[in-house]
């Protein structure tokens, strides 16, 4: 099968994912998606692995220092030189991660951005540093979600914070998805969308597991006041790379 026909067949075999948060099941399982992705050319399989690795929590969790993640992201962006839209998506994803990291650092009581060049990525680092005490880091006029994220973090509404973050990432993917139909970029955008949908679909299961663990710990240790633990504070730590080895 020639490459154009191969990628048309691949894209048309992928079921519609629907709107984010509109369903609790995933239209295609990880196993089935891995089968479909076997149709990718070898080089595209490698690039897909790299892209998922650097945009998923489990992929970057293996690095000890933030600067290592930044270096890895720059390597992936360089490898995607033939696909500028995918390069932009990785850049924007890293910038979004930087904004969330800045909110968390400030929420922990850090007075300044410190050596942001060692933990931040992209266009907004200098703006974040110069506007550290502004709720949206001086970006609220064109990135209103940052101010809302600040508010949710202050109120410790972790579930809403997760929804807001995933909504912003999904919006970024949708913006680029309109430009591609039957090419590698279209497949890459679909996979990044799938990772988000699959992640949200596991929320109830993970929430229940965390709450059970907290209650068991309270019973064993005789601790009180743990009724609210497991309320989602660890949900952002996605400990399974959804497509790890998917195209190997």
C-alpha cells in the first residue's frame, strides 16, 4: 500500500473521540490503537513515541531535574523539523506546563520565579518572572484560563483545575487539528487527544483507589481528619504512559 493510501486508511480507521468530558468510556482501547499505529512508517513510529513521551507525565517523571525535561523537549522539537505544526504543539504544551509549574511554585509560597531558565520553557518565562505577583503573570488579557487556574488552585479545587488544564490542552490540539486530515500530523494530533480522553476516563477509578488507600491508612494508623484525602491532589500525576511502547 502506498504511503498516501496507507495514511488515509489509518486515519479513517480511528473512531471519533467526541468532545472532552462528554463520555466516560474511550472509543478505542489502547490495544486497538496500538494495532492501528503499527501502520505508521518506522520513522513516524519513533517520532510518535518521542512526542508522547515529552507531553505525558510518566514520560518526563523519569528525569530528576526540570532542565533535563527542557533539553529533551528541545531534542524532540528538533526531530520534528519536518512537521512544524507538531513542533508548535510540543512547544505550546511545554509552555502550558511551565505556567502550571509557576502557579504551583507561587502557591507553595515562593516569593520569586528564581532561576526560571532552569525550570521554565518558552515565550512566557520573562513575563512570568517580571509579573510574579500578578494572578495571571501579566497574561490574563489573552490567556484568561491562567487567572482561573490561579483561582482554582487557591481554592484547592483540584478536580476543576484538572478539567481546566485538560480543556486548554484540548483546545490547542483542536486548533491545529483543523489543518490536517490524512497525514502524519493528523495521526499525531489524534493520539495526543486520545491520551487526554483516556486519562480522564480513568479518573473515577483512580479517585476511588486513592480514597480507599487513605481510609485504610487512617484505620491502620488511628489517624483522624483524612476524610478529604485522595480528593484529586495527585490526579495530575499520570503514572502510566498511555502509549508507552505502543509503536515499538
